[in-house]
């Protein structure tokens, strides 16, 4: 997870010595995949709305989901939890919801994604 410099020394059978430094530059690609639809119908497929971090190590994570009237129907800071399509114990209506995802990675870089997700049955 960090850049490093290694010093290398090689000696052959005749006593010849060569030295060199090898620079290792770590490039961590970050990425979040956010589905655009889910179907919380209990069939075991796409039953929750959950962004997926494809690379990079998150230090903090936040997910908010809003209905069309601007009410926050779901929020979490636990990346392992997804929205199951309910609000206060009741099934939400089929429709389009707005999401907001904010991630801060271990290198203190931030990524924010906003968009829409369709709840279908």
C-alpha cells in the first residue's frame, strides 16, 4: 500500500558487482459500482440495494437513500449493509429513489456518487 525503494546488489562468480535501486510505485485504483435497480422480493437475487467497492480500502463509508419527496428512507455507515426496500418496517413503493454514497479511502481521497435506483418487484 506504500511506495518503496529497494536497493539491489548482484555479484557474479568473477567478483563483479552491480548495484541498482528499484522504485516500486503503488497505484491503487478505486472504484464504486452502484446498481441502478433492485427487487426486494425475497427470491435471493438482487434483494438489497448495496454499492460495491471494487478496489481501494475505505476508511469511512456512508449511504443515504431518499424518496421522491426528499425523505431519507435509509442510511448506513456500514458498508456490509444494504437497503432492503423498507422504511420503518413497511415495504416502500415501487419507483425511483435517489441515493448518495460518500467514501473516504485510507489515503484520504474522497469519492462521492449520486444517482437514481429503481425499486422493482
